[in-house]
């Protein structure tokens, strides 16, 4: 849910990207952005430090929302990170015009592409730091690899949606993340292993995972045990 301040910032972002898309990033002045958004130049600079900042201001909103979600209590921290990525994806689905115009603008301006990489790294750092706190005994390499895989999966599906116009849902993202998250592993006691008992596989999936996806993941894990 957006408060009035976030709605205002998103309005300015939308107007700025509309102008950048229509007449070019370098050719658009702060005064033109302020005029299109119905604000003064002074108000613009109270909210944004530069034209570059306004391009990515919606990410600031989403980083705060993701951090707020992770601050809640979660029984499964791995899944909490997946759901944080889904929250970001759902907002961009709602703000598809903003995301699509930003992609067009970044394609023409190298410095903005560099800024996108930095912004993406901030999400990854947020996820890593959360998992380190929530799962202090988890292998650090596993934590870093998982956070990077979540970001890469999210970004791939988001770019496919905004760049190629492919209809993509949050459940598709959940299903893709279910394949990379820790959650399906064999469990046996030493006595059972010595006696040649069969392994027991415990699989955990996000709510809403498609049944055929569940069957496929479980089948592949079982095949690996045989």
C-alpha cells in the first residue's frame, strides 16, 4: 500500500520517464519534468537529487517494502526472501508503463545501465543480510548463491515482461523460485541407512505452486536418489 509521499514520487517518476522516452534523457531538463509533474523546481530537488535519481526512485519505494516484509517474523527465511522478490515483481507488474519506459531509456543511456546494476545489487545485499541474521548457521556461500539466484530469476522474468511483452505472472515467478530454494532433501537416520531402509524425501513448496511443478521437482529429486 502506497502512502501519499510514495504516490507523489511515483507520479514524478512516471512523468519524467514519459518525457525521457519521448524526447531523450539528455534533452530533458529538470524544469520540464517539474512542469509535467505540476511541481516547482525547488520541490523536485527536495525529493530527488538529480535526473538520474528520479529514474530509479520507485526502486527506493520497493526496497523499503521488501525490507518491511523481511522485518516480520517468518517460519521459513528462504521462502521469505522468495516472497520479497514476488512483492517487487507484483509492484512492477502494476507499474508496467514505468518499468517499460525505464528499460527504453536505459537502453540509450550507459550511465543508467550502470545505475541499474548498482540498484539490483542493493536488493541482493538486503536478502543476504537478512538470511545471515535469520539463519546464522547456514553456509555463507549457500546464502550468497541463493540471494543471487533469486535476483537473477526475478530480473530475467521482469525483463521478459517489459522488454518482450510476454505475459508473466507472480505465480510463474514463485514456481521458478521453488526450483532454486533449499527445501527438498533426503532425511535418514544412521540406523535406517545401515539397515538399508529407503530414504524419506521432505519437500517444501511456496503456497500457490502449480501441481505439475511440484510433481516435476519431486520426480527429479527422486531420480537423483535412485
